[in-house]
C-alpha cells in the first residue's frame, strides 16, 4: 500500500511544528484545546527473556484522536496531567517538554488525518499473549524491509522479537539502544548511533527517536546516504508519517491504545512512500 503526504514534507521536526503553528496543516492550534493529558508507566518481561522493558508514555487527547510519545525516566512528572490537561494546543507545541510537544503534535496530525482513513495497509494483530502479539507486530514491521541476504540493518531502539524478525528475513541486525547492553542472544548493543548509521545498508528506527531528539539525525543521515529508513512508531506515528517520501521510506504506525495494553485484536497501519517521478 502506498500513500502521499498532503503537504510538502518538512525538513525537520521543529520545522514541522512551526508549519503546524502557522496553520499549514489544518486549523490553528491556538483555537484547539488538549482535552486530556495522561501519563503511563509500565514494565514488560517477555517469556524466555531476562530483560524487563520499562516504558513511560505521555499522551494527549484532541477531539477523537490520541497522540503519544515515550520518554526517559524522570523526564516528565505525573503532575503534567494536572498542569497540561485543558491547555491550548499551541501552548503545548511551543512550551512543553519535548515528549509532550511530540504527543501534542501527534494528536493534531492524527486528528486532521486519522490513520484509519488514510491510504495505509491495516494489519490486525491477533488475540493472544504479549509474545504472540509482539511477534506479529515485528513481522509486520520487517515486512516493510526490502533487503537482500546479509544486508546490515541498523536497529535504533532494540526489541528482541524485532532482532529475531530481521534475522528471519536474512538481515544482519546492528542493534543500538541507550538502555540495553545485549540482546537475549548475547548480541552486543551499542550506544553509538552514528557508527550504526554509517555501517547500515538500511535502518529501522523507533518512534522514540522523536521524543529524545535523535530523529532528525537519523533522517538526515539516511537521506544523505540514500538508504532506506523504516520507522516503527507508537510514539509519534502521525508525526513520522509527515516525513514519508522525504527520508522515511516506510512506516509501521501504531496509534494508541498500543498493542501491549490489550489482548484483543488491535490494528497497526503500514505505509510505503510513493517513489517520486
């Protein structure tokens, strides 16, 4: 399935925020209110593994849409729910901590163009355990990779089932993460994103790069080197979509509620950028 963005892609995330504030993507954010802001902290340990994944999310509800962004421990306090709920959206986009700015931007873009109404391929994740659902999700993500045997795939943000899914497609994962030191199979995980971006034949990056500010670096390096960039996004799925065809070649977008919060079927949306003539 292919899609086109509705406006000219912005070169950076901050430029996208500026264009949204100027009303270039829909109504002025100053006329909108963040109905609800909420904070989630959860841990997960998949069966057979010895790593406990700890994740924090801040989420913004705008009308019929939710925007979300993961953040590092201690970066945002739960008091943000009291302080930001009911705030004008433009105030959050201008003044909030970066993860909350991304969540607000995500909510705005999702409200203007919901994933469910977009020219995307919906993938139903099955009923089942966290392990079953994670494997289905990561198989859907790696299905966006067009790689040959032995291709080196930079993985910016490590989830073990995704490492396995890259290997199953014949790729060689180059894992990079700020919070892990090894995969469950003992593969070393580097914290040097730049080294991975130079070696990789293709890159798969998590939406959390939007929240920690590294997305622009990943995007620029993949553009410069002319290598594919697949983004798998719970964080900022509608934000990442805005860069399709301008550095992002494919996207697995998983809007809230995320797959780990349900045992029932949920949907992720796969996009591929349209090749420009």
